[in-house]
C-alpha cells in the first residue's frame, strides 16, 4: 500500500513553531515512528511552503497512491487551486489538521478541502496522521 503525506506551509517548522499549539516533535521524527509502526506501507512524504508545488505533488501522487494525507496548513482556508487539485485526482484524500481548527480563529473554520476530501481528521495532534492511516486501511 502506498500512502502519500503532503504537508503545507510552515509545517517544516514543527518542533519549534508554536509548540503550545503544535507540540515539540519535528515531523521527520514523527514520520520515523509511522514508518516503524506500519512496515508494510510505502510512505511518500512531501512538504512545501509554495501553493503551486503542493498542487504539483497532489497531481503527481494522486493517480498512483492508495491514499493521500493532506495537511495544507494555512492554504486549507484560502486555496481554491488545492481544492480543485484534490477534486481532479483519483486517490482518496484525507484532510488532516494537528490542531482543532474549529476551536481557533473564525478564518480557520473555512476549508476549501473538506467538501472534496473523503474525510477529515482534526485536532488530535500529530496522532491525526496515524488516525488518517487507520481510516485509509479500512476497506
Ligand atoms: C493546521 C491548522 C491551520 O489553520 C494552520 O494554518 C496550520 C496548521 C494544523 O495542522 O493544525 O498551519 O493545518
């Protein structure tokens, strides 16, 4: 099984970025624990701060993976282009958020991804990604 993880802007700073909201762990460290926990899954990890690069990556993996875990970060709330890319590909996309966006500022309540995603997992810290994998593993 191939699962692509795509992280958007500022998620490269996990570990040091607002640790009260996003925790103290880097994504690279967390990813090692996922790889160890799911040895039969082939993970493809990509992070970019650039909207067009995220769209390119969704197009690149969106016809050949079994699932995409997409945390588009701030672009979630602004990007028609990323929403259109999710809609355009065959692979099911799960929208992921580390923090509970609905308990934060109003502008974080709007998502261009939710209507086109298979489902959303929001607010469980980095464990949101593991829960996304479990959702993809269900037939
Ligand atoms: C985030 C929530 C977004 O509102 C924010 O802009 C992020 C991270 C999350 O994972 O909680 O950068 O997607």
